[in-house]
C-alpha cells in the first residue's frame, strides 16, 4: 500500500494558507504516494477542490485523519486532531513546541513521529525546506505595504505642478529574511531607505539592496546567523543612538525575532515619544512580544504625539497563494528526503531529519522541549 499523505482545512482564525498545493500533490503522486485532502482545504488560498486533480477529496477532518499516514499542516494540529490520528503516523509542519507543552505531550503519548519545521537546521542544504525564511519573506513584503498604506505621506519622490514632494524616509530594523525583503520593497516603492542590524555582516547585504546602513556603533555578531545578547553598556549606547536617529523617519518597520523566544525589545515608549507626528511604526514581531513598547498584536495604536503603531498578525497568511506555494514546496522538499517508491523511510543519520524531529516512538526527541514539557507537569 502506498503511503497516504493528507492535508486538513486549517481552522485557526485568519489562517488562509494550505500545506499542500495542487502542484505539490502532483509531485507526491508521481513519487508513488496516495494524496488525500479534506474538502475545502485549499479554498481560502484560492485552490478549489477540483484543482487537486491528483488527490482524493475526503468529506471531513475525521475521515481524512483516519486514513493519514503523513499529515502536513500549516498551524499546529489541535489536541482533537492529534487524537484522530493513528498511532505511529507522521506530522510535519509548524508545531510551536515552546508554546503548548500539552500538544507535545499528546504527540508523544500517541506515539506520533512529529517534525517541527521551526527546528530545521539552518544550513545550505536545508534552504529549500526552510519555512521560516520563505514565510518571513512574505511578512517583510506585506509589512512595508501596510506602512505605506497607513502613512500620511507618499513613499516616492514626486515632481508635480504644485512642486516637488520629497521621498519618505524609511528605517527597517533587523536584516534577516523579513528585513531584507522589507528593505527591497520599500526601495521599489521609491522611499529613501536605511537598514539597521546589530550584526555587522549585514551591512553589505543592506547596501546591496540600495539602502544605507544605519551604524549605531554597536556590534553583536553571534552564531548560527543570529545576534548575541548585548551587554548592559552596549544596549544603553545603542538605545541612545537609536532614539536620536528615530526622530528623522517617516516610517519604521521592525523585524527582529529569535525562533522559540520572546522578541527583543528595541524601541521604547520614550523613543516613540520622540518621533515626529504622522510617523508610522509596523512591528511584525508583535505576536511574540513585540520589538516596540506599546505595540499590540492585531491592533493599531495611535500615541499622544501622533505616531501610529501597528502590530499585524500572521502576515504570511495575507498573501495565501504565494505563501502556500512556497510553504508546500518547503514541506515537499523535506518529505522527499524520506519518500521513495511510495513509502516513507526515515534516515536518522540525516541531521535534517534527526534535528527537526520533535517526537518519535513515544519519546520527545528535542532536548530543550523535553526538559520544558517533562518539567512542566502539564
């Protein structure tokens, strides 16, 4: 019997993505797999049931789960969905193990082999499977469009019969995938763009996009592509320099995040108070605590001095067609490591498989999560 790879209709609020597109369904079938989708699974992403010509459409979630050997997800499965899976089945997707110990415990107790794509090693070989990067690119793009929409100014310079309109000054904080996409998008819209990151190696990347690097005199180069924690003295120096710089910008987009941890606080309330009236701040880390003091996830706040702070949530879901296409390809590339002749064979000597694994055979394989869950009493 060929392995059955299934996808459910996402039920989390405002989630429009789907973990399998018709393109990927076709590829999986060509690999010898049987493909199963819940009715309506792709509709929110503009993929009709009829477009899945290589998949069988099941009537509801329970019927889909009962036949699934492998479940592909965008948002983590609910406890009810986990209970509906057969013991020994496989789940691949975002699992947010640091947020819900009870979910990880349920996966372990059901002896489900789960792969949390957030845990994927960030190596050259893993780039085609990196869901964090593909979805961060969408978020960076969308954040700048939100800033442009909310700004009371044009982004580009305009020469009109009424005179010349100067371009808006935009600052992007954080030069990871989201930040670099935000810089590129703001440049395409004609803004005068600067980028800031405490990692000195990002200077060249920022400048390669036609933006200026904002040098605050602090370097925090770390390992694995992430910044190290600043010392108290370094942080104070950075804060003073940033507070002064922020007074000049019409729009600021903050993108700093560390997977599995609370977002670093970069802009204080006092800094916002020093910004000019009409300035817009878009904090795409608002869901994980926020880079900006006063940012609220899913809300727009206007301060007493006329600064608008926007805390968008799940930005990748606002471009569901392209976000789903990239995400589904990421999952396919990861699954392809184990899928041969219609069967899944896991190679535990492959670090991408071993290090991305959250639970297997009744055990929690990811050590930090194991300590958190088994020590939580949840």
